[in-house]
């Protein structure tokens, strides 16, 4: 198993500054680093990243909803169900990604070191009954808009944010569109047009449609 | 001894004083809210700016995006991986092909495959061609927004050559949808390499023309130099990228510093330009040099293009293994990345699109404080955003 000494060292430095607040980590060798911190330590993680590690470049901040889509497979790929006649599958149990996770919602953000050229992705779990987390916008100014977007799309509350209003959506919009239980209505009421004109592959049997159309009227 | 003034006269005097002070009050402190957009030629897209003015000076200027939000992050969750490129083409519509590349690279990283060398070369050439198509239009459009319409015609004329080259490979002028997981859709047509070299000469001529016509113009320099200064630490903190960051003196170009696997920038000889001033002029100048370097990159790639297949072995139905990957490339507008979360399915579980313009425009409230109204237009023009890149 190859080791990534550079990222191991970075992880050690983060653990040194944050202590017990680091609850999970993942290294993909030669590529990337994930660190999961507690919700309480989330603003501190930004401070450490910028002032101790020197990751001055702010990349993005967003959230993940780990709930498997309650609409099942028909939201995912109608082709499998309609064309092949498969039974819709039960949604898989909820599982989190790299660096682990215990809750449905995770906030995650990425910063980058502009001189040494490496990035680190921070994650934090948010319990369902209290979707609030400290703001990053007083450390990284660019987090301001990203937190507004996450606020409207996932319904998170960023404590200490100077101007937490909707960014894209109208003021009276209800619901949180990027949550998995927010239905994509256009897909619910009408199947995606792409599946209507599925042509059989060469070699497969032509389904007889009996309406006399097709193949350009050879007689 | 005080003169006796009738009560009615006293009241009139007080009322007149009060009226006077009210007028003065209004003149001095009550500002004006100017609503620029959503439809305004200076915003080239449906960006709305709510500017609070005091006289000619901007007190605060808050952009209000979202008039063109298309929900791509949600839509990618119901599209298979090959279908996603059709959507993301529409993010930055002036450099469409460049939008596909980081997503495809992220999917390739998760699948553990790499495109064959010839595909990597052609991919990088098309990536740079979309940079040319994008930034040539910027250089012309800048003139139009600052009152010199002539440059626009030069830009549209020469961008056409670039678009023709993109079209003859991909079949699409604006939305090629040409990149595939594991390679490219097609090989180059016959005679394309020679044609592209001629086009590169034309673009270099265009750069010289625009430099004398616009960049060296005294009026342009007066309007751009020292306007909208962004210090490097503020630029980094806002996540500015691309020429906006290099125009502030930060030497960061992901093509040189952090090239994603499958883009052969490390084998080429080219230079990253920075400018220490951080003003509107330096951002423009850095973009002009970026075009010149880009033509050099394309020339070298065309000379060294390897032979071989253009598609790796990939299954017909693409399922991407479980995992998370973030790939970021230096797009025409700046750093663009896709954070792809896969659950081993036909569709991505979650795609976070980090688009360059979103971060680049979020600095507008900071940088426009205290500037004059015409400078707002200059600052917006040189920050250079594409609406689709903000709204996604």
C-alpha cells in the first residue's frame, strides 16, 4: 500500500491544531485529502486552514444530502425500468462518503494552497434537528455567497453570516431544491423524452409495432 | 431689548427653517438606488445590480443573480454520466468545450481510466481553442462596454475563425458535446492541423491589432488604470481565479501548477503572465497575454500530436464506481471544478459545480464601494463573467 507522506504530514498538522475535533480523514494517494471535523470546530477549521496551513485560496462551500432518493430508481434511470422491464429497486441504505459521516446532511468546503499547490476538503456532520453551523465568511470572504446558496438550497443556517438571504431563488420560494426529498417535478409528471425514442440495437429483434410506420415505407 | 415679533411670524420663520433644513438633509444624506438590469447591455446577461448611489459615487452595489438559474446540480442527479456533458456545455457558453473537460476528467478519475495520448492532445487543443474563442470576444466586448465599438467587429471576425475550427472537428459551433469518458467522439478531419496553424497566425495578428487599437488607447488606459484595484490577499480570500487572480499579482495557473492527469501541459514551453497592479488594466493585459500563450500552446500541441486510438476501452453502459473526486482545470474564465460523488450507479449522486464566475462576481460588492458609476461598468467588464457561469 503506497503512502502519501506529503498529505500525511498535512493531516498531522491539521490534527495538531484541531485536536479531537478531527473525527475522520481520508487520503487518496498522490491526489487528494479529506478531513471531517465536528460541527463545533467548523469555523475553527477555516481559521486553521487559512492562518496555519496557508490555504489562502477559497474554492467552494456546499453541502451533501446523503439520503438515498426516496423516489427510487425511476428518478435515476427510467431506461432500466421501462426498456428492460426491471422491477424498481429499493433504495440503498444511507451511506456516507470519504472521511465518514453519521448524519444525513454534511456541509463541505474546499480550500487550496496557492504556493504549494494542494487542496483539502473539509466536511462536518449536521444533525437533522439542528441544521446550523458557524459561518466561514469572516475568514474566507468568498464563502459569503456560497453559504447563501447552501442556505437556500439545503436550508442550513450559518450562524454569524452577515447577510443570509436567498441568492438565486425568489424570496417566497418554499422548499429546499437540492435536498434529495425535493421532487424534480418535470421528471415526475412526464418521463424524460430521451426514453421515448430508444431504438433497438442492431441484431436485437425489432419489436412489431403494427402501425405500419417505420423503415420509410418500403412498399 | 428684543423686538417683539408676532406669533404668526415666528411660526412662519420656524417652518421656513425646518423646510430649509429638510432640503439640506435630503441633498446631503439621501442617496439614490439605481437598478441596473436585469436586462442591460452592460451586464451581458440577466444580471441585476442594485446600486445605492450618493451623487455619482457608489455607496453599495449588490448583484442579484438567479434570473437564469437552471438547476444543473439537481439535473445532473437524473442524467447518466454521458448525458451530463450536454448540460454542462451551457454553463460558460463562450468556451463550451472547456466545461466538459473537468467533468469528464473527474469521471475518468473515479473509473480509473485514462484517455489515450492522441485523445489527450486533441482534448487539450480543443480546450485551448475554446479559451481563444472566449477571450477574443472579451477583448472586443470590452471596447463596446467602454465606448469603443470598433473592437467588437475585429473580435467577432477573428473569433469566427476559431469557431470554424471547432466546428469542423466537433460539428458544433457553440455546444460541441464532443468529450467522452475515455477519449473523444471522433478524430480530426483531414487538413485540420494546417488550417488551425493558419488560424493561430490570425489570432496572433488580432492580438497585435487589439493591443494597438484598444489596450494602448489613451482613453482606455485612463479609464482602466487604477480603477477597481483588488489586492492579492483579497482576491484569494474571495476565490478569484484565472486572469483576475493573476492580474492581482498571484502567480497561480492550474495548467502549469496542478495539471490534471490527461492534459499534457507539462510537456510544453509556455509562460504564465502576471501583473502586479490588480486594476482593470492589468486584468485585461493578462488576458491578452493569455491568448498569445494559448496560441503557442496550440502550435506546439499540433506539432507533437501522437498517433493512435482516440478512445480507451470503456464499457458501453458506463457505471462509475463509488467514490468522490474533485477535478479543477484552468478554464477561460478561471478555475472550474466538479466535485462528483458517485454511488456506483449510472447517474452521479451529487455534483457540485464550482464555476469561476460565481466567485469572481461575488467580489463586486467589495470592489465597487466608492467608485463612480461608469467605473462600475469597467470593473464588471474586466472581471469578465458569463451569466451561465454564475447561475449554472
